[in-house]
């Protein structure tokens, strides 16, 4: 189980900052908020808090970031790695998944940041490997044109190769720390990485001592064909969003096929974590009322600005009643599918621009489970047993309340059914994640 958030005023449920139950007594940019969320998730024995990120406000809608800023569409969003030590400092077992883009940071610097975080957390860090899909990110980093998807994946392949060389460069026993002789480390056991590739050059030794996990847990959410291959090759866990159990099953089968045939990894060896949004209460009618209040917070223009940003198309140029089913999007393909198939697993029922925006703005196209703890546990069991889910990424609505309610109501129900741990199995994130 993971909690899905951003280091910002509003995560993936658009307009949620307006909800009267959001962040009562907390400010998103203060440590107390993150410490409380972390302790809440650890109380519920979550594997990790997962911090999504992008690098700049979306500017695809009307060729401007005005609507993004006006409606707090994942904006402001602060830098995600800065809160990792705050979260892990407040907890003993909870891991943190941190999204860091490979596009504008040299792999040498990336490895150093992640190894440092892995040390400070005692081995509780995962890295969500992304490649910056939005034009606003590229423009903010001084690029006129975005590198196309397939080339971004090629670049990421080489990026990972450099990272592996760096992380693996300190051999076991390299650190001697012999005060009498004055020798701290044996240079013959610390390899000099000398990489000269089409995209990256790197000559040097990794500057960090080997961290508790050796390298962070590798996480991926690519969902185009190329993205799925990348995930099947490198990832230990995958984050995917599918609106219903049929699409989940297709995805799980496809991924297992890629694992076995192309990458010679056993089926099931990558943890499949599906996005889910939950709205729980003691009674169904109370849960439904909460859900209506959540939906009422969504500003339509802000929602359209968000889909424009994520999918790389200016939806202001389309009529609100136009069907989105048959259009090509340059942005996040996998998440677009959560809309196309939102009403029907075969995508036969048209979805208009307005519907697409409102579906997506609730929680990035994730299925929503609304009801009592038993209703929600039932739905989760179906996704596990029939959809191949190994776990769930729970999208935030109002915080920290949505996680407190989940932990107080749903966690005991899942434990009662034997679907959730009663104690952490290991000390590192990798140990806990692989055991669960
Ligand atoms: C569920 C999900 C969550 C994602 N979260 C992020 C994110 O937080 N930051 C980011 O830059 N990209 C994110 N992405 C984008 C992907 O990691 C990937 O770079 C992008 O989808 C382009 O590859 P694709 O076309 O293969 O999906 C996410 C994608 C999915 C499916």
C-alpha cells in the first residue's frame, strides 16, 4: 500500500485545496504536515509514501500557464527530494518513492542524490524514473523542442547503464576504516567509471559509500509499448492506472508476457501497483456525500488545463462535447487510456472533452472506491484477485484526512481478511515491498 501525493498545495484531485476538510491546521510546505502524513501511513503499515512530480507549471492550455496557476493545478509544487529526510526522520519503516526526472540532471548527480537519501533513510528510498513529458518542463529548462518519446527512452536506457555502473562501483569490503594504518578505503575495490556514450560521458568514482539498499528500489510508470518494455527491463515495481478490472488484467498479462519472453524475468517478478482513490465512511450515504463534496471542488477550466498538460494537446481548441476517443496524444499515453476506457473496457462508449476533464480531475483517471470499509476492501480484493494487483497507490483527496480515514477504517478490514500485513517484515523498503 502506498499513499500518492505531491510536495504541493494540491496533488491529483483538482481543486481539493478548496475542500473544507483539506489541510486543517497544516501547511503543505511545512515539515509538520509531512511528519504527520508519514506517521499516519506508517500507522497503517503502508510500504511507502510516493511523491509524484513535474518540473514546471503546465502551459499547454491556451498556450499559457495562467489556468494552471489560477486553479492550483498541481501548482505550486515544491522539489520532492527535499522532504524525503523529513518523512523518513519521522518514521522507522515507511519508505518514500521519489519522482526525479532523468532529462535535465546528469546521472552522476542523480546517483549521488539517491545514494545520500538511501543512507539517510536507512534504505527506504525508491526512485520513480521519469523522462519529462510536458513541453513546459522542457521550456523551463531552456529547450525549444522536446526530445520525442522514443529518443527519450533511448536516452534513459543509457542513463540507467551509467547509474548501475556508479552504484555497483564500490565492491564489498572496499571500506577498511583502519585507524591504525590510516587507510579508510581500498582504491583497488572502488572502480573508476569511464563511460563514453552517445548521450552521456562520465569519468569518475561514485562519491557516496555503498548505501543500505545498494541502489534505490527502481520504480517506473511508462505505459506506451516502449514504456512497458523499459519498465519490464528495469523496474522492481510499476505504477499503472486502469479504470477497471478488465484493463488491469490485460495490462498484467501484457507485462508478464514482456517479462518472460523479452527480458527473461519471471512473470510476477515486478510488483504491479495500481492507482485507486478511496472515499470511506461509516455508512454508504455518508461516503457518497463526501464524494459529492470532493467532485464539487473541481473547476472545469482547471480540469481542462490539466488534461492539456498531461496529454500534450490544447483541449481549449476542441468543443466541450467533442469525442476524445480517436485522438493521438503526444503526452502520457497510459494515463490517456484511463479516460478512453473509463466508461467501457473496450472503449466503445464515447467520452467527451468535458467528461474526460472531469473524470481525470477527480484523481488522474483512477477508479474510485466509495463506501464503507467493507465495500472498499471488496473492490480491492477484486482488483487483486482478478486484475493482478500486488498493491495500490492511494491517490490523495483531502489531506491528511483521507489517509487517516483509510488507516482507521479500511486497514483493519484488510488485515482481518489477511490482505494486509500486521507488522513490517523487514527494515528496508525493498524487503518490505517484496514481502508484501
Ligand atoms: C500512473 C503514472 C504516473 C506518472 N507519474 C509521473 C510523475 O509523477 N512525473 C512525471 O514526470 N511523469 C509521470 N508519469 C509519466 C511516465 O513515467 C512516463 O514518463 C510517461 O508516461 C511517458 O511515457 P509513456 O508514454 O511510455 O507512458 C506517470 C505515468 C503514469 C502512467
